[in-house]
């Protein structure tokens, strides 16, 4: 059982930087950068956002694995278009920040949920992260977690589900805390740069959204049998970056990531 838990933990860590959705991680971090300065409040916001993002991510994967897997053949060809849509929405949010605007603040239930740094909004962002990642990351999740649940081992399956979520949270949490803590110090030293921080995060959001949309279009081309997509320079360059990130995360392992998280706290 210990080996299975470690496998699920590692799968969750690598799921955070999967080829389909790894650009969503800097997009998420850019939202933290656009927020208020560092300090204890920044740490709390980072942890809250990490919890919301992780919850949204694993709930979508769990729902897909338990309820939607039988319809996977129908859903699979439509997922790339969903990825394109999510990427375009992220790019638009980036343009909004680049224009010097602020992300909308939450209001009472008079309006629909919006992309902010609140816990519910981060859960929605995590769900979008998961939907973007389904094509690449659902297979390990199904093999590790859902197989145990369907084999009549609910406790074992829930334990593996928790380990997968913890692996995802470790990667996202360490990155979020690093950004939250460093952001305030950097802006304090570069006093005049504070006004540019939201625009910088908007640029990151724009680039990440553009890549997500482009990756979705890449998957659409593959589904159409256009093998010229294999030579796409954007995808090949991003794949090399993603592989280096995966290698780093895999080399660090859960023990080192946990130590880094505790040290940051």
C-alpha cells in the first residue's frame, strides 16, 4: 500500500505540470503576483488559493473518472475545443490586466463567479486547470485511483485520491508560497515597480492563455489527422521546457518539496 501511495503522490506532483495544462501554473501564479503585497496575509492567500485550486482540480478528475469515463470516447474529440476556449478566456484576462485594470472583486450572489484570488474562484480556476489537463493526465489518474475504487476497495481508493491531491498541492503550494513571499520583497526594493506588477502578471496570463489555446488547436489538428502538427515549433519548444520542469519536480521528490513548504511557512 505504501508503494501505491507514493506512486499516487508522484502522479499528483507530475499532474500539476502535465503537457496539456502546465502553462496554467504560471497563469495561476500570476494571479497571486497581481494581489496585495507580501507578509502573513500573502502567505494566507497563497495557501487558501492553493487549497481551492487543488480541490477544483481533483474534484473534476474524480467526477470524470467515476461518472464520465464510460463517455470518454464521446468527450475526447471535444476536449481540444474546450482547451482552446479556456485559453482564449485566460488571454482575455491577461489583456484586461495589461490595460491597467484590476481583477473584479467578489460581490454578493448578484453576479456569476469571477476570476479573483478568493477560495471559490480558485476552485473554479482549478476546475479549468483540470479540464485543460484531462487529455494528458487522466490516464494515470484512472489507473491509480479509479481502478482501486472500482475494485471494491473504497478506503484504498480514497487514500490514493488523497495522495494524488497532496502531490498536486505540494507542487502548487511551494510555487505559490515562493511567489507570495518574494513578491513583496521585490516590490519593496523596487518601489516604483509596484504599478507594473499587475501588468507583468497580465503579460504572463496572456502568454499562458495563448499557449493553452494553441495547444488545444494542436490537439484539434492531430485529431484531424494533420501530422504536420508534430513539427509545430511552439509545441516542440514548450515540450522541452515542460520536460525540464517535470524532471526537476521528479528529482526533488515529495520529501524535498514538503521540506521546502515547511521552511517557507
